[in-house]
């Protein structure tokens, strides 16, 4: 992909000409990734669990639109709800606690990893960061500890964002969503359709430039052009409307 990975734009600034990401770009990236994962969980021919969602597996195009990549660890889930037993694989810092402890995985493991990515889009920090205070290098634990304090969240924001008042309200909403996605109990995490519905109004009105959008649906690397779907709806809602037209 022309603009490399999200990792390069969050953590490797100055290398290979990587540019700073505005908050508008970050929230659009989050939306693109959410829709891609929602497709895997909801509308693909089978239910898939990615198992390794992280910034280095999020590719960016020239327009800074994101695609989910690297399906080497994908696991098929017969019904998406009952855990699938498997060898633990993935990346430390993004592994859902129940998966790391038991080797039993559901789609909620991807939701957890997505929540970590949201935290990184807000803070510009790595999932495991030795510079975090209180001798706690784990981003999720630290971030969830400051969630109830808006002042602390403000202090945690990536300094390159330079947010205004409107942006701050959006960041607070995404921070809340990130905490929801990374709650320790998997049944308390939202599904990706809910995530898409939360992010949609934050992204704002988006107008397609063509009728076939390779970057819209599904949003992962290697997908072929399909149809134009409404970004303000979750994919199941889009599909129901499309099937009636």
C-alpha cells in the first residue's frame, strides 16, 4: 500500500516520509478498520476471527483510507459466539485476556484488539510501553485507569493532534468506546456493528466519488470491488437495504 502501515504513521514518524495523522484521518481509519472486521464477523461466507489485529496489519492508501491485512492467523468460528479452542497466537498487548489465559477465542477477541488500536490512535503510544507511569507498561491497564477523568484523557492525547474543542468531544467519545471494547469480560464487549454505529456520526458526512468502492466494502487488503454501501449504517443494515432494491 502506498502509505505503508498505521504503525509507521504512529510510531515511525520521520522515517520513509511518513506524515502526521490528523484526528479526522485517525477516526476515518478507525471506521475503515471497524467495517472490515465487521464484515469478517458478520457478512463473510463464514464467520472469521482475525486474531492479530494491530497497527502493523492496517495498511493505508494514498487517500489514507485503511485496509485490514495479514490473515495468516485467521480462525473460522462456526457460530461466532461459542469459543473455539486453538493454540494461542497473536501479538502481546493486543491479546484478549480470556484468549491468552485459556486458548479459547471468539470474535470478541478482535473487538478487544480493536479497542487497543483506538487507544493508540488517541495516545500515539505502543500497546506495551515502558515509558508509561506507575511501572505499568500495558496501555490498556493504564488507559482504562484514566477513563473517568477527562483531564487525564486530555493529558494522554497524542501531542501531534493539537485538538480543538469539537475534536476533544470526539476523542472523549472514542476513548469511552475503547474502554468498552477492552473490558475484561468478553460478553460485555460490543459487537463490531455497534462500534460502526458509534463511529459513523464522528466521521461525519462522507460522499463517494464513484459507484464501485474497493475501499468501502469490505475494507481489507486484496478485496475486489463490490457495491456502494452507506457508511452511516452497519454492514447488516446496508445489506438488508441493498437486497430490497
